[in-house]
C-alpha cells in the first residue's frame, strides 16, 4: 500500500532560528534552514478508499504545521516521549478529535508509553482527568503502546530507543522507520529495522551531546541499518542545509520542513 511521509518539523526543541541567535544558519535566507519542532505525518488511502492520517508527536508548533501540511484529519497519534517539544501541541488536536468523534463515535486514540502518558495527564489534566468537565476539551483517549499497534490496516511496530538515560519510542511502519531524539539504539532494536527502504534518524550536530546522536553517530547507524534512503532530522542550528548535504554520503540527506517522501506500507 502506497503512503506519504511528510516532515511537519525537523528542528530541535528550540527550533531554528533559535531565539536570540544571530548565527549564519539562524539568519539564513534558505527556507530549508527554518525548522519547526520535530513531527511527521503518515498519509495513506485504506482498502475502503478512505484517507487516513497518523501523526507522530504533537509539539508546540503543531497547529502551524497542520495548516501548512493541509491536514484534513487525524486518525491516531503516536508519541515518542514526553518532552515539551513533542507533546505541548496536544490540545490543538481538538478540531480533529471532534471530527473523528462525529465520524466514528469514539475518541481519537493517542498511543504513548507509561512515562509519556503520565506527562500528558499532568500537563493536560483539564482534558484527560476523569473529573474533567471542560465542555470543549479534546475528545481523545490515551492508550498503551504495544509491540505492534494496528491502525486502519497499518502495523506500527514499537522500536525501543535511548535518549540519554531515558527510554523512548521509535516506530516502524512498512518499509520505513522514524527514530528521533536518539542517543543509542539497543542491539535488540536493530533487528526491528532490517529491510528498510526509508530511515528517518535524528542527527543534532557534529559536536557531542549527552542525549542526542551526532551526525557521525547517525551515519554509522545508517550504514549498519542499510536503508536505501536515510533522512536526518532533529537538526540544530549548527548545521546549514546545503553545506551539510554536500558532506553526506550517497543516500543520506538532511530532511526539511514540508518534505514528503513515498513509503510502502
């Protein structure tokens, strides 16, 4: 089944341009150097000819991203972890959740691990608390992640990762995988990434960071995984788009906001 993976945002937690910074990337005229917080949307048409959209992470830029990507619906959301740049846009799911509820009579499913679930419940208590009474709160339901989650005929495979000392989630769907905020890939997770055509992998910068992979580390993993196409995301203002791409090996490029790539589910 053919699908499209759209990069809603490819920046770091502070975005690019970064507030208060006058570096060459933050002041670049190249639109590829403008990066919102990291998120992707997977879009496909199911066996009943219905459009389906699954989003991974709803950061603080999600409303703007959804408008720019012309998202007309959301059928489910998967969360990688509970940091602000990945969850703070959850409330902007409200119109999508209202539409989903009208269509199916069920809340919009949000899939998250226990730690991320706890963060969402604390931050969005007025929506997710059993005592919540706000009349126009998002009609969403937190559901636990499992090894495999089926959404309208598409299997989303949970890929355990490390973000510093924090256990986070990557996801494989068909011939593609989305791995962001990675500092280490457990050996067992490499087996879940065999046979990929499209790999999305975070690569913060060249200088070491305690909880993010460098470009060099990402290239080592990309070489081992062996996907035909690797797109680097979660990119800091240290990396200019064009200058960095000129240094990357064949089959590896920096992603950019608005990029859409074909995947096979």
